[in-house]
C-alpha cells in the first residue's frame, strides 16, 4: 500500500470513465463573439439578473472546467432556474447569433470544443433534481451528477448502469490541491449524468441492464430557438433514437426519465483491487482474453490502469475487479490473478459506494484543478498481449524521459456486453453493440506545454497501433463517442452504415438546421461530409 500511495499515474483516468463525463451538451457557433457585447444585444429584462460577465466575482467558479486542453472560452455565464428562463435565453442567443455551450458537469474534453470561443456558458446547475417514482422510474434533471443519481436510486433499493466513477462534489466549485495519485479521484467524478448518457453511457452493469441510454424512457429538451419538446418511443420517436448515442447534436436536454431495476444481491458488490509489476502484463491480458472469449460473466467487470510508481519510476499495473454478487463468486475471479499480484485488497461494497471505495478508496480524495488532458481511445475485441507488453516498456521510458507528463496513464475498461448486445443494432443511434468488448483509453496529463507535442505524438501513435485490425480484432476503427478525440472519421464514432448516416443527417437538418449544436463531434448536415 505504501508503494501505491506513490503512484503518479492514475491522475487522469477515472475522469474519462463515462466522461465525458458529462459530455458537453450544446454549442451555438454561427458567429464568434467579441469580448465586448454589441449595444444591440442586451439580455431581456426578465433574464438580466441571471447573466453575468467576466467581472462577476463568481464568474471563474461558474465557468470552470475539468480540462484546459483545447478548451472553450467564455465571456458570459447564464444560470437559468426554470425551463421558461432557459427557453427565453435560447431565443435571445439564437436570434442574436451568439455562440453558447451548455454545461452539466463540465467534463467534456473533446478538442472539438476549442471551436467555441468567447461564448456564453449556459450553466445548468439549477436543474439538479433526482427523484424515483413509485414505479421505479428515475426522473433526473440535467444538472444532476452521476453521484446524485446513484445516491437517490440506491436509496430506493434500485440500480441502473452508470459510469465507474461519480462524485457528489462539484469539480467546478472546489479548488483543492492534488496528490499525484489522488488526482485520479475527481477527474471523472463531477460528470453529469445526462451528458454521459448522450453518447451511450457505458458502465459495470451493462451486462445486466445495457447502456445508460438503453434505460432512457423519455426526455424533455430545448431546441435552438427555445422551443420545449419531449421525445420518447411514443412522441418524436426518431429524435429519441438519435439522442441515445448522438444526443449532443440536437438540443439541450432538460430532464430525463430512466428505467431502474431492483438492486442485484441486495445492492452489495464484491470488489478486489490488485497491483502488479510490469512483467505480469502478459499473464493479465491472457486471463482477461480467456474470460471474454465467449462472453464475460454478465456480473463481472474489470478496470485496469498502467501507471508510474513515483518511488522507482517503474511501471505498475492496477487491476480492479467488481462482481455484482456474493464474495465467494467474485473471489474466484480474483484468484486467477492473486498468485502473482504484488498486493490485493478485497471487500463487499454497496452499489452506491462503489465510486468512493473501489480502486483502494482513492477516488474521492481530491479534485483536479484543470491541467491539460489529451485523450485518445479505441475499442478492441481482444487485448493483444505483445502490444501491451511493448506499450508498457515504451510508456515507462516515456515517463522517465518526460517527467512533466508523469500524471499520464492508460486505462482499459472491460465490461460485459450481454445487455448491450441483447438489443437490435438499430435500437438507438449508439453504433457499437457488436463492437464493445474493451475500451482502451490513454490520456496525457500535464500543465507545462513544453511537453505537449511529445505527449500528443506518443499517445496518438499508440492509439493508431492498438487500432490496427490485426491488434484490435476489428476490421474497422471503432471509437466510443464520449471518448473520442478529433482526428477519427465520424463513421468510427457513429457507425459505418449508410442508413445511419442518412438518418442522423436528417435529424441534424430537422432539429439543428443552423448548426447551433456543432461543438461536440458534430453530425454533418450534408451527407457528402461523412468520413
């Protein structure tokens, strides 16, 4: 445990677990806005007390984001309290061609967000409610974090698929000093429940219940012109289809309703955290590949980290196992690894406490302060043992050569797929139902831009290698939209089928005809622009 306390690596990665953790919701990008507001664009009187400029004492706090890499910038913040105020604000912004970005948790980190400069941030923190109805349906305001959702649903004896990390502490509010290891804690912890769902919503329970978006039953959203509508399998069905997998493209979701399920095993889960030396990588990959050859147990999940030991500058591998069931059933999976692990810690944890107590309980220890986080990812069918051995050697040397990047890490999420694959391929806009075995995510973390190019080159080159068909196991590049960078073909995010392109483009032209929501991996409004 002493050695773990010195790890530098885990700093960036829990943040990307379901990140996008609060993936950004909207963008109005017709005309860049200057720092000074034109005389003819004055907020309506009813909203003037809700909009604030850069001189407002709370401006920095209300516009803070997790990552400063290729980040958007703002010269005003708008904090609506009601649907009506949000609607009126959108009418004002769109009629004056002013750019905006709507924020739930503030964890969106795609480089595409850099296109949003000198914009109005629509901070949705006042829409933070979560309730569970008598039929078990969870009603979630768009400002709620995954932690808010988890606590309320668990208190009702229910569960659903959520990201591996969730925090009841708002990252954009706190400003705590960061321990090298504990920085991993909050990088993903302030993710908004709504934003993560819009890209699909993966998580440990997807083997049992499918994706977070698969549990979605209804949404209320505001369109670019302030019109408030609903979408479900009964009304605006095609929009409802598109929201689940490409939902950042069409409007601002105000409220969502999710199906939930009776808590598995009374809500108690088996957890094991293990650490390994670099020379164990081959054995780890072999075991996980064997478990996933047919299908991973629907109740079992793995999260792996490649991280640096600050005491030795050597690579350490952390393996987290969670099993939605009794200890004796979960322990049999830990036994596959324990004979060659450096350490092991086992426990039974309530579902609601998994984000706080997994990964040796380090998740809630601190908050990140906004370093650069440069992310690349790819979905693979298998974990190619030789490639990860070579990556481990190269990554260890890279961190030794560039100590200013020693907060960087690589994470692998291996989650069961039964619940995801149980639904037809055209169930929603999420395109990866048959291509969702392993999420391989690297993130470069730094504050000194002198290492920016080295970090970007290193992780992009390894993303490209992991994506090679002979290594990934897939003939085409597949990238989870919430984890995407900006250099992938859009088909890798939204699917390669022509019918998907046609359906998504039709939705884009119908609900966002002027491109106000183009800031986050925009669906093309022209079929010819699909890549």
